[in-house]
C-alpha cells in the first residue's frame, strides 16, 4: 500500500504522529511549532496525538491552548505517566493507517514524516527509522553528543551509524503500520526505559524486519550534564535486565558488556580485600594485578577512542570525552547489576532512581 499516492481530495487521516509527554513546559511550544515545518506533500493528511502523563508544571494547560490553534493536534490522557503507556494510549486513539513516533527532545528534518512513509513503502519493512544522531546544546552536551555515536560508546550498534541503510536490531523512534503494532501488542507498559528495543525484539522474533535509512534525518538532544547522562544510562542498564528476563536472552551481546566489566572489577576488588583481610598474599597480589591490567586496558581503549573522537569533533572536547565514556559504560553496568537484585516495585530506591523519568 503506497500511502504517498492517496487521493489528494481524501478527507481521511493517513498518518498519525504519536508523542509521549510529561512536564515539558519549557520545550513543548517550540516542539509543536516545529511540526508546522513538516513538508508532507501529496495531499497527505495527518494528525498529531500528544499523550500527556499527568504533567504538573503547566504543560497540559499549554497543550490545551495549542490544540485550539492547530486542528491537527489532539491531546489525550496518559494516566500511566511513562512513555510506553502514553504511546499505547495514542496508538489506540489514532485514526491513521501509519503510526510515526516522535519525541519532544528531538529536531526533525522538514521531510522526516514523508521519508518515513517512503521507506516503509519502498522496503516493506515492519518498522523503519533513521540513525540515532545526537546534538548538544552546551560544551558538555556537545561532548556527550560526539561520544554518543562512537563505536566504543555504542558497542558498534548499527543504529548509531549515520550512513548505514539496511536491517538493524533496533531503530530510533520508529514508523509502523497500525495493524502491525496491534498484532504484536504495542509497547510494554511495564518498561520505563528500553520499550523501543523490546518492541523491536518482538517484531524480529515474529519474523519481521526493522529497517534503517539515512534519508530519515533527526537530531536527538543529548543530556547537557554528566550527572544527567549518568542517571539516563543507569536507567538504561536497569531496564535492559527486564527486557532480557522477559525474553530469556539479550537482543545483542553488547548489552552484556558494561555489566560484565563492572562485575569483573567488583570481583577483583573484593578478592583483593579478602586477600588482605586473610593475609593471603597470593590472592591479594593476583587480584590487584588483574584489576590493574583490566583498568589499564580500559584506559588505553578509552584514550584511543577519545583521541579519535577529538580529532573528528574538535580537540576542545578532549578533556571531557573520557569522562563521558566512563559515565556511559559504568552507569549502564551499575544499573544492569542493580537490576539483578530485583528491587520490588514501590521501593524508594527503585521509584527514585529507576522509575522516575529523568526529563
């Protein structure tokens, strides 16, 4: 079905754009304004559904005001508050045959929606999207954006390669036929993070194809601080375990590397402490030697990656890049290991650090 060749006189909505939103008072006006730049072409009719997760900072009032000015904008309730429940609510209310996901903290090329539809028609894939490119807004944020797409930070994920076109295990945001989303059950509302990866994992396991095209262009706004980045990756690692438990295996080996690295360091450090306390010089010396070798290997790889990135992005970011790499790897690994402890739902630690959205 070619959605771009529909009758230009049709009054039917062909495309529904769905966006989860919570407490975005400082960004939502600019985001909605940017949607007016989308060049749909071909008489294509669309609607934009923003699922508000019970915002308490004035976001809902702004959205209600904007919906009066833009007939294509609909605001719906998301009592579950998290992105996955908001997306499901928007999809359930959508009238379009195609669903395109967007995010408030992302900039889009003017032909973003059109390119999504073209790629969906051209490839026949079940989900399509563009590469996950990051853009920073300050010095630290630009360093974080530079690291974001590096192979050392992303484990060689194809979804971070700006020039790659072809099948991937996951893709940024996404564009689907509505029937496909309903057939696979939509997003898992139990997942605060990694709901995209988990959905794509289900699609692939059912025989579907996820397709990435560099023609679909957007720029994700990276976190502006190391603290915000660390908390973001702590949640990524934590919720990745929930996905692995659900399906019995990881979608990719790279998801296991940060946790394994942190665990190895903890085990060697514990071995050194035990060896010192018990007076076992062999255990103490061996643990310290292996710990030093592991740290040295990581530092060498991190330095090499930092120099490569600094050469490409600018040497002014070199002082921060190693810290960004460490924040990504260590925070993800720590979150992954903490999830293995199975914090119960409702616990203060889980609610404060792993369930509450970071922006």
